[in-house]
């Protein structure tokens, strides 16, 4: 079992100071344990988290006291992606618990390799029940049997370790093969240049007609002013 050494932490201590010392503020609770603030080494936690994930039981060692826990929630810095706080859920190793376990897809699908279809992953985790010591880090899904279109792997096809029971419906599809759809390239319709020329020509004719119409439509007063000759003195 994975072990992380921890120190009890004053809940009023400044968290930034804890992080600068190379540790991560954390807390554990559940299974009859009091809500306890602790600090854990950053490097040790990241190694354990990478291997154990959130479905394998680990042990928090506090000197003479050991607590069996699961990594329940990890807060990460949005910029550095580094863990900045961890919640551990205390568990009873003698009682079965339900957890969601990630799926790992293995093998090569013949349908994908031959190019007749695409692999669609429907589920990425399944819920299981087991004693904490029997909880797997992940579950393998063999996709090599997917040879043709409409082939699929369902939850009941997944091989489970001894003592592990699937809670997710056994008939639920985990992965399947669907036909490849060729995307047709849209061809732009040819531009009718003649229509453009005719339209432009018609516009010019309308503009010309407007100018001549304005001259013909001069008011009588304007015409009289134009024709009126100056009087002789």
C-alpha cells in the first residue's frame, strides 16, 4: 500500500507559508475520524497521486498513528497546474466501498486499422464496489476484438479483479465502431460575369435618365428667368 508521511497542521496557519516550505495543506475526514488538518510533502504526494489515482487506498502516516484513506479531491493552481490542497477520505479497510475507476483502452481495433470505421469511446470510467485493499487503480478495455462496423464493447466484457463488482449497468456500451463519413468539399458556384455587366449597365442608364429628367423637369419660373432679356435704358 502507498504511504504518505504527514504532519498535523494548525488550521490557522498561513497556507502560503506551508506551500513555500515544500508541503501541501491537506485534510482528512470520514469513517469516524475527526476533521484533521495536516501537511504533506509535495513531491511524495505527486508521485503517489500519479500511481494510485483516486481509487486506490493509501495510508497517511502520522508517527504512531496511521490512517487509511482515498484521495478524495485535489485542488490545483489554474496557472501552474500544481496541487495546492488535498482532501483525503478516511475509510474502513473491512468495509466495501463504491468508487469510480478510470478505463484504459488497450490493443488495436481491426476496423480502425483497415480504415472502415472510427472508434468511439462512450465511457471513460465505471463505478465498482470492493474492499479498499482490492480496489484497482484502473480497468483495461480490450478493443482488439472490434473488427467490423457496429461492433462494441460493453461493461460486462471488462475483466474485473477478484472481489470487484461492477455497479455500472453491464449492458452499457463502453466503446464502439461507427462508419467513417467522408466530408464532401463544397464547390462554389461559378460567378456569372454577364449578369454583373448587365446589372452595371442598367444602373448607369438609370443614372443618365435621372440627369436628363432633371433638366427637362425645370420649373416655369426658372425657364422664364432664363429667357428674360434685360430692359434697355
